[in-house]
C-alpha cells in the first residue's frame, strides 16, 4: 500500500519521477517538471494526467501541429503513433501511465 501526496512531490531535475506501480508491464509514474520535454512518439498508448499546474500540450494530427492547454484534472490520451511534447507553464505534477520502457 502507498499513499502519495502528489502536490508536495518534487524531483532533483525536470521530468524526475516517482515510480508508483508496474502492473503487467504498464507503469504508473508521478513526474515533476518545470521544463518542456521533447517531441516524441511512445512505443504504445499513453495516459497523461495533470495533477497540479498547467501544461501546454503540443501534438501532431495528420502532420499538422496542434496544441491544447491542460489544467489540473485534465487528461491527455496519446494513441499509438501520436507525436507530442509537453510544455509546463511553471511547475507541474503529472501522472503518466504507459507501457514499461516507453520514452
């Protein structure tokens, strides 16, 4: 059993993570960041939940760059092949659920 106080979680560097669970090859990790990630495509599907803060999510649909602002409580689902990058607006805490070993 674990109780995690997400709003007080910090890491030593941007995108630092706390491993919460690995269930049959699906990982759940809590990330802290104050810096953008990089454009990437995951090996599988990804569920990205903003727990604290605001994140500008950029993604490509049919090769065209789109963006949306994710607030606390918002969820971004990246299907297989979705190219995307997260840009936090200040500090953010994000729960990421994805296949083990995904970028």
